[in-house]
């Protein structure tokens, strides 16, 4: 029986684990660039919303609007989705 190790589900799980480690270890701006690349590469990378929540817990101070990074992540995810549907990459 041959195992198919490189399928889309395994790749998404692996990138989720790597991105989680990078968010904890790397500076916020490198993690942000990496997550933006993942949103552009994968179709509907909803895992980035979880990472936006993690960003809020780790880096953003609670000023007036507490979930700034999560909201920005959601807006970027929607913008990339609509741009990708118009361009058809």
C-alpha cells in the first residue's frame, strides 16, 4: 500500500504548524509577511483568522478596539479572496 504523503490536507496541516511556530519565535512583521504569503498561496486560508487572534493575544495592546489584528486579518482575507476571483490565478 502506497501512502500519499503530499496531499493538500497534509500540506495545510504542516503549514499551520510551521506558521504557529513562526508566530511565537519570529518578530511580528516577519510573521505577518509569511501569513500574507500563505493567504495568497492557498485558496481560502481560513487558518489565518486563528493567527490573527493569536496576534491580538501576543502583540496588540488593548486600547479602544481590542481585536484590531483579528479585524485586519479578516479584511485582508476578504480582499485577497475577491482579488483572486477577479484575476483567476
